[in-house]
C-alpha cells in the first residue's frame, strides 16, 4: 500500500466549475488542506463541491466570501475530508479568472 503526499493546483478559476482533482481508481484520498486565493481587485464568492461517484454531490462551502488580497482556508487544521475512487473536487467563483486553488492531499493506493 503506497502513501503519497501531493499538491494539486488550479489557477484563474472562474464562473465554470473547475475540476481541481479526481481521485484515481483503487485509491482513497484524504484532503489535508484546501486554500482559495482571490487574485482580483474586487471581493469574490466561491463554491467548493465534491461530486461523489455514488451521485450524492455536496458543497463544502457555497458562496463563501474571499476578500481582495485574501484567501479562504476551506479545509485545514483539524478538519479533513476523505474522497473515494472517482470522486471529484470542483471549485467555482462568481467572477471570471479570479481564484487560485491549492489542494494538499494524501493518496492511499
């Protein structure tokens, strides 16, 4: 069984849902950190959603504010989220090309 720490990034996320990460087959993933940075000159709102392979899709945050020059730590500290094979993490902003995303994970395969 292999354990691999990884960083996944997505830059300039906008109004269309951006797939930041898809859990590979035969793999479980623990999200240990997720930050979204505002790269514009105006406040933005972001959604972070997990699309489960069983069809039970959920929001981690919905319309969460991110101030100018700031970032939002969606997952971190004591909070962790486990994703199963084929689960997808998506991020959307209310403004075009406005958010950078950093996702720290542990893949277990």
